[in-house]
C-alpha cells in the first residue's frame, strides 16, 4: 500500500484513528474514493471511515483528541469531523441498505464492513483498508475492485444497482471520463436498459441537479456530456438542451479557447467556467425553454438572469453587432453595458464573426471602463444648478467620450462651458 505517499497529516490521522478504534474495541477502515485514488496514486483528501461499532462514539473520541469540530447525525449514526488542519473526515457506522422502491432513498440498518461495501456503487469504490494496529494497511477487496481498477473498468456490484439508484449511472460516466475508464459490458447494458425504462423520471430534480453540478466541475466535462448524449441520459434529464456539433466543439476546447481569448484581453479577471458551460448549454433555446431548463436544473437566480441576458442579446443586439452597417462605439457600449464578462465570452466563442469579435474586444478592452472625468463639483463650479441638467451633461459627455469626440478633461470642461453659454443665450 502506498501509505508512504500520503501527506503527513493524512497518515497521522489514519494511524490515530486505528489506535483510538483499538482502544474501544472497534474495527475501523478507510473506504471508497480515498482507497481507489490511493491505489492509482491520485491525491484525494476526502477521508471516509467505516466503523464496525458505533460510529458516533468513535467520532466523539477522535474529535476530542484533535479538539476538532464534530457534527453528528443520530438517525444514520454518522458523523463529520472537521479538523483545524483543513481535513474533514466522514465517519459512518457500518450499515446495510435496502431500497423500498426504485430511485428512493434507502432504508438502512446496522451491518458489517462487507455490508457497507456492498451498498456502494462500483467495485473500484468498494474497497477498504483496515486501520487497526494489528491489521494496519490490509486491503479489504470483496468484489475484485483492485483488478477492475488495474483494467480500467467500472462495474456495478449487483444487477439492480442502477434501478436502486440511477444517480450511479451519472457517477459511472463521471469516473469513465475522469480516469479514462469504461463501463464493463453488462454494467453498460444495464445502464442503457435503466435509462430506456425511464428510471430518471423517478429521481428528484434535486438529486439530478446535485450530480450535474459535480459534473460541471470535472476537467473533462465535454467528454462527459458527449457520453451522456450517446447513452441517452441527457435527453432524459435535461430535454431542453440541444447540443449541436458546433456547441460540442466549443465545450471540448473551452480551456484552450479561453486562454487564446485572454491573450487579446487587457484584463485579468476570473471567468466563471461553470457559468460559461451553462450559457453554452442554453444557447439553442428560446427564453421560454431556457426558463424551464433553468428551473429543471435548479439554477440559482443569478444564473437564470445571466441566461436570459445571454438570450436577449443574442436575439436583439446580435444582428446589428455582426453586420457591416455603421455601428458607433456608443451603440456597442449600450448593447453590452449591463452584460457580464461570461456572457460576452460565451457570445465571442459561439459567434464565428470577425467584426463581432472586434466589437466585443473593443468593449472589454476599452469602452466599458470609460467614464467622465469631471464630477458634480466641477459642474457646480461652472454654474450648473443641481438637478436633471447634471445628469444630462454627464451623459452627453459619456457618449462623446465613448465615440471619441471628447478625449481629455479640458475638452470635458470646454463642453460644459459651451453648454452653459448656449443654455443662457
Ligand atoms: P470523488 O473523488 O468525486 O469525491 P468519491 O468516490 O470519493 O468520488 P463521493 O461522492 O465522495 O465520491 O462518495 C464516497 C464513496 O461513497 C464512493 O467512493 C462510493 O463508495 C460511495 N458512494 C457515493 N455515492 C454513491 C451512490 N450513489 N451509490 C453507492 N455508493 C455511493
């Protein structure tokens, strides 16, 4: 076991956990993704412990030793320990699960480590390593997880696995893309059958949204989407999405495209990649469809607003902005004024139009930061009375600055003077 590759703080936590469990006479194991990643040599700091005994009792002793924060969940006898060094440790009492009906939440009862591993999704996630001193480092692998891991195979533990919990199909696709693995033949055919049977209809939108949110954070999101499209998952969970080849290509090369674009930008702000994905996924929708898709995805208000602003600019300003006709700087300024950088970047990536690209770059690099230099104080000094005229003058200066007919503060002051003279005469 590659324990020696673990960061010190993790190795210490695991050996202390073993010692504390020894003291109270429990068997204890680290399980799941942590073991999978340890075997393939990928860092994973999510520590999941399974206790054969009372998980909460163990968690109390463990958190006392580290003076760590403890949250307990009596119903499932689980606990979460958050340590000062940043590690958080999930502790569960070994349990059995029974699904009362497809896609429902399971009924649980106490069990052995084998029961606990058997309730898991795939063989590669169903391995444990014992932490008690006498068996320290012993790999517990009832379902040939290590073999599947070495072959790059995602395999469920029993034939009803996807019916019990269809989120596992989404998880399978995630692990395929993340590790370059593939579903074992029977597992894939059971997944396809479950999808075709409409199993996702039985799953709550919250649970689908939760899984999708994790996918959006994966490095190979485009690959995952493609696979979901081919397996028929996407149309079942998000029927509004219409992923054309063009959109797929953009998603697949998003990182490269963003860094190319950033070279042409004179700013260094962070781009929210998740928002960008969401916008691109909504590109082929009208606003009505987009609203229902956003609700289905359980997106927050701000994301919904961004999607609608994206669709609005696509429908209302784009024809003018991609045309060769005369478009002033101020026309560009007004079209993009309330628009977030992500919406601009999404439009830039999707619309393959040179003139439009130049206009977006001009706005981001130059127009959007233009403001009058003079202030209300200067206007008062020039004898303008506070009121609507203030706003009118400042607005007019802004327009002229954006259009390049006023460039310096002296020209702004000159303009105020001229306006005064003409309004007095
Ligand atoms: P990641 O690296 O993405 O966090 P993970 O495998 O650690 O992957 P978690 O969601 O943290 O994923 O789950 C921890 C463990 O719990 C998994 O390794 C697996 O054993 C089990 N698990 C999670 N979700 C399910 C599920 N839907 N059905 C069965 N077991 C699951």
